[in-house]
């Protein structure tokens, strides 16, 4: 059943949280499972994909995807609720 925004509780809105990282510097790796990126690129995080330990997250940049370290010296995390 459709709910208008005024009928939707804050806890229900949380399921629409989007996490994006901004690359603070380039990241390169020879592992095919890893996501390489350049400084300034925006990375969409997908936390539903698991693997590579707790300090690694799965991300996408356009058609490219893979794991990368969620390190504050490497990327700046931004969260949006839509």
C-alpha cells in the first residue's frame, strides 16, 4: 500500500539511506575483486554485499564495482536519506 511522505515514519525512511564516498586520493590494487578509483570520484556504497572483512565495503562507480577499504584518510563518507 502506498504511503505519502506525511504518512511515513522516520524509521521507515531510514531504509532509503544512501551512502556515498568521495575519494580523497587515488586507490590502486592488482586484486580483481577490488575497486580502483581516482581522487575526486564518487563511490556508491552497497552494504548488502559482504566479504573481505569489516574494514572493507563494496562500492560502485558507474559500471565499475568492487571492494575498497573504508579508511578516513582515503575516502570521505557522506550519508543521504531520501
